[in-house]
C-alpha cells in the first residue's frame, strides 16, 4: 500500500493519474478538467470507456463494479459529478477505492459545492495523493482578464493587456462566452490583437460602449463622447451602465491623483489595487484634471445616476449633461 501511495504522489501532474479532483464552481473549468482526462485516456487507448455518474447513480457496489478488471483490459474513465452530494455508503466505497485504485482506471471526482459538504471525502482524496485541478468561480474582473490572456497564449495569439481588459468589459462575466470570444479573435486576426480590434468586433456590446463613453469623457473629448453616448443609448445600452462607467473613470483618476508621491509603477498598482496597464492608462487620462474638476465631475455623475434611477424625467438628457460636465472638468487646468 505504501508503494502505491508513492506512485499516486508521483503522478499528480498527469491527467492519467489514478484519481483526479476538480474543485470549484466554474462550470467551464470543470468541463475542461474532465475533457483533459478523457482526451488523455483516449490518446492512450482509443477505445476508452467513459462513464459519467450523478450522486444518485453511485449506489453501494457500483464503483467496485465499474472499476473491476475487464476481460478485455480496457481503459476506463469514471466521472462522479457533484461528489460532495454522495450518500454515506457511496462515500465509504470511494474512500476504500482511494486506498487501492485499479490499473487502467481513472476516477474523476467533481466537487462543485460552495460549503463544507463533502469535505471528509475531499480531504481523504487529497491525503491519498489525488491530482487536483482548481476550478474557482471568477468573480473579479482582474481574474477574467488573466483568464483571457491565458486563453490567447494557449491559442498561440498575442493580445495587449488593454485589449484583454476591453474584451472582458465587452463580453461580461460568462467565462464560456469569453473563451469563445478569445477563440474567434485568435482565428480571425492576423498579428497582435489590440483594443481597436476588440472594439471593431464588440463595439455593440453594452459594457464596451459605456466604458468608451467614460474614457472619451474623462479625456475631455466632448463631441466624441456625446456621439458614442447617443449611439449607445440607441442600441439599447442601459443608462445605469453609463453612469457606472463614468463613476469608475472619474474615481480612478482621483485615486491615482491622491497616491503617495515617489512610488514606482508596480508599487502604485499595488497601492491602488489596479493592474499596471490600468495605472498607465489613467495616468494619461488625468492630464488636465484639477481637484476642483474632480469634485465637479463626481457631483455631476452622482446627479446623473440619481436621474437615471428614477429621479429625473429624461435619462438621456441627464447623461448628456454629465458627459459634458465631466469632459469640461477634464480640461479645467
């Protein structure tokens, strides 16, 4: 048994390790973890038998039956979904299997719960030396930007940090849609992917157009910001998205303006909680801003936000006033 445990520990980076854990709530990453194991198994044996089970299908004795030696010595992949919900008898069977995993069998346990349910089985699998794939829910924009950069690298494409950020803002929080967008851009675009490319493909998306309005406004480009605003509203962008983007843009300038002097780029990024590329961009945008201008812009955005949330009769007019005020404030100095 000791020898077998050493073997398990030695294969934790191998998709064909006897046991793989996929832990987290991000469906795309969970599915990819399963697909990686299945692909590796079928590369080793094209006739690999894949069985996927829900918790209720793993009755006492089922795992032993599925993992028992076959007359034809075929390779198998057994995937147990929502392993945190297994019944006590099934948990007992899986724990027993972990001590004596079968040859040519890969067991994949998917833990997708958000609490401590199933922790005993998860801890037992880790102790046995199971290979583990983290599949965390990506709730922070910075995590999704990092995901997009990784997708482009995996696809053999290059994309600037600003392009990755713009793509996340355009596509939103759905990781499958973000992965699909990366794949489309990598397939369609020759050479590097920059912000202009992303805008060309996704300029009609709500988040992209609202942030474009904000960028143009804080840079003092009044006419362009108004034109983009009117187009965005005409294509269905919710006014509240525009006020949110304006608020973020003005606050970012305020945060950078109040950063301790003498800090280097990386230190400023850590101090303000911004990625370095964002610091560089905001530093360019803050030229022309004064403390009074920031105060004026923040008041204008707050008034517009109240108006679009029911405090005014014409959200479009309120947004135009806010854009004009913010753009004018950007040129006060």
